[in-house]
């Protein structure tokens, strides 16, 4: 064989070309059955489950504006994609040493504009002094169910 590598599995030789052909055939069959299934899924009882997004960030990035930097715009986009809950953090925690201020703003924004869809997850940096107090505030004061390090 010129230029083709073979793999011996239980005395059967498999070339790259044979592998690709077999993979393409099974993918085409799966795609065809998926198209039939999606046409049948107009029934709400058979629709896919709703989604919880665990990686959402509110507000703008430190050095540029985002298309969905406004909370209302972000919520509309999430709803369009059938997301029913989003665990929200803030990029502001990357540059600020006063994480309590960042966490307070995040909790306030989720409460005021989150429509019970945004769940705030505070930022904690164990390398900063008094991080234990930031953790306590996230839990007790802001009622956050979790944190991000």
C-alpha cells in the first residue's frame, strides 16, 4: 500500500479511507433520522428539555463593550435559546480588589433586572486579604448559592 496506514483489529485491516467511508455513512444515516425526528418534535410534550446556562457574565468586559452587555438584551437572547436559568458572574471581579462591591452590584442587578432567571454567583479571590469575609457576605448577605474563584 502506498501512503495508507493500516490498523489491525482482530485480524481485520482498517484503512483511513475505509474508516472515513464508514463514519460518513453512519453520520448520514443519523442525520437523516434526526431530520425526521425534528419534524415530529412540534409536539410540546416531545420537545427537548429547557437549559440552565452556568457560564453567563453580566456587564461589559473591562476593555470593550459587548453586544449583550445590557441585562435586558442578554435575557432576551437567553430566552430565544430556551435557557430558563442562568448562573451569572461578573467580569469586573478580574480587575477589582474590592470584590464585595463587585458582588453587591451583581446581586443587585440579578434581583432588579434578572426576572428570576439570573442567579448571582459571587467572585472570591483567596489570594486577597479578608477573602473569608467576602465569602461570608456572598452566602449570608447576598444569598448566593455559589461562588467563582
